[in-house]
């Protein structure tokens, strides 16, 4: 299980590194006009282009790289994550350095910008039955409610504290569930996700992540 | 390990209630309940499925009889399966039964009617109505296909010890802010998803259960909360915290008791003499049951 984890994270890391020069190159060129369009204050450190290289030009994420979509996620949630990356509490080498380069204002602007983009969702239901079971029924024998109980119908998110899972890359979701398990990501409000993730097996994690990604289960070799 | 949920395992909350650890594994010998996919694909199965839909989305599938934003499953967790939240299948086995609430022997269908009237702040579907038939079918199917451990008293909600110190609104407010507001909102009105679906149900106010509901009684609310809330962390509050937060929740106004006689004092004297009801009491500057907004 540990080996899978490091392989998964390693892959994200490599892919992301490939994007880095691209992202920052784009930043340097297009920063002023974007700053104007977005009303981002001078020197706030946020320009959409700096993020687009990895998170997509419309914040849609990158499935193959395991990079999450950001569009439509709640601003409070995004802001908290960026602060956690900046302080190193949420560990990810790429996002740690990117978030540290943002000012507090930059973090707020980034969060508000992505939060106001309308979310996109995918039809779910492909994949194996155990992922669907966990997502819509949970496993109450171990006090695990359905994921939809907190993340909303079809995992589309609820309010400011419960991010959407719908359409996020399976690889990203898997990495997060493992990060909650091993503490490389803060436990979140009321330690809810730490507690829940620790009741999930590697098989559960794979199945439920695939379910919410909206991609089909039959991609042999497609997922690590 | 393959995770195949052919059978939903039930938590034996009674035995795990005391230790206060949310992580404790279910004690051995829990009853085994059938999964949705075991519902037969025949005419009876259709009725069972309809019952499950009503149970899970009551406002949508039984609209004429619902007067708030709740669904049965909001209180009876895991679609009526979970022990510790008055599971539907265990209730099915327990009627006809005498109820002190109305001083007579009630059938199961009559008990269902009561939850519509009070918990759902609505109207009772008439006996024989397809809505009641569907709910009865769902309960019967669940019970009939369960492998029930006869020694487990899974019916109802496990009792909670009397509070060490009389429950306090102020302390309850703090418990609420720290353990409940995240989901049910600072104002207790819950939260909806973008499509309008109620995800976190309201705990008080005009869209919640009314003054006649079991949950409006401190002992029942405290026991329910202790065993089931915060969601996924049942058993994590101390008994005192559960009583305090129940007092805070039930110390807010909510829809009028359908048995209201026109006078709060009289209604209190007739139906709310119990120490466990705050109806007609002065709490946080309001006489409860008197709020014009709750007379609907």
C-alpha cells in the first residue's frame, strides 16, 4: 500500500514539474492584462495564468496528472487549503512552493476567482459496485455514512466546508484519502475526514475514487 | 480484501454507547440486514422500492403529507436500518403496542401516521393509503430478510443517563458551535446542495419537526444526539454535552403542536407536563410555543 502511495505521488510530482516552466512562463507574459480583467491588486501574487498550466485554463484540472479541478469549489475551502499549503501543514512539494509565493491577498483572490466559476459535473455510476455502495449508502457498521451524506448528491459539494468530489481525477482523490489517513494533510473540520479515511481499505479507496471521477472502471493500466 | 456489501451490518450501539469512542468497532453478533439489491423484482418489490423512496425523499414522494424540510431518513439513519436511530425494521416487530402518548394500542400503520403528524409537521395519510402501504412493505421486507440476533435490543434509541448537572442553554450553545454548526448552520437551519436537495436538515424553526415530535423531548433528543451525532462521530460527546446541546436545540421555537388548543398554557398542561418538554417555558427570553412564526 505504501509503495502504491509513493508511486502515485511521484507521478504527480513529475508531471507537475514538467508543467512548472510553462506555468511560470505564461505568468510572466500575461500577468498584467489578467490582473486587470480579474481586478487583482498589484503584487497580490495571483494571476490565473500561473495556475492554468496545471489546473487548466478554466480551472478544470488535469485527470492524467492527478491535478484537481478548482472551478466552483467553495472559496472558504480553497483559501484554507492554500494557507495549509503555504504553512506546510498540507504537504505537496509543488503546491507548497506555489502557495508560499502568494501573499495573503493573493490567496484570497485566487480562492474567489475559482469559486465564482460555475462548477462542472459529470454523470457518475460507471465503475464497480463497491464504490457506488460506499458513495451512496456508506458502511454504517463502522459508522461510515455515505460520502454523499456530507458531500451532497452525486458528490457535488455543499456550502463552504464540503468540497465537491464529482469529476475530480481518481488519482487525486486517492492521494487525498491516503493523505488524510497518514496525516500529510490536516484532518479538516472536526477531524471528520481523518476519521473516515482510516476506516477505508486500499480497495475501498480505489473503488470510491473511481466512482467520483466519473471515469469508467475498465481502464486497465490507466490508473496506477 | 474484497468489499462486497451484500449485507449491511448493523452497529450494536447499545453496547458501544458507554465507551465514548467513535472508532470502536461493532461488537460481535450484530444483526444482518438485506441490501437494496436484494429487493425482489416483482410487484411486491416495486412497493418496497416505493417505500424506500418515500422514506428517503419524503417531501418529494409524499408531498401532500409533509409540512417541513425533513425526510424520514434524516432521523432514522441508513434508510431506517441503523440501530440506535429507532430502526424501522425493529419497530415493525414491535406493534401493535400501547402508547402513553395517546393512551391506546396503536398499530404499526398508526405509528407511521404519528411521525407524519409530528416529526414531519404534516398530515397523517389515511389508513390504507398507498404511502402507508409502501412504508409498511419496506419495513416488512427489511425485517423479514434480516438475520436478527435475538439478544440485541436494537429497537428504539438507547436510553441516556440523567444529566449530572441540569442541562444548560449557555453550555449547549457552546457545544452546538463546536460540534454541530459546521453542518446544521449557525442558525440551525441546515444546508441544501446547489440543486435544492436538503443535505443537512434543519434542527429548529418553521421547517423542522414540530412541538409534538419525540425529538422535541429533551431525553429523546439527548439520547439520539449522543448515539448518532455529530454524523460519523456518534458516541463522541459526553452525556452532559448531549443533554446541554439537546436543551439548546429544543430551547428554540418550532412549528406549533398540532394538538394546540388555542392557549399555550392549556396545551402545556394537557400535553407537555413532562420535565422533558420546554414547551411553554421561558428560554433565552422567549416563551416557547408562543412564537407567531411557529403557528403554521
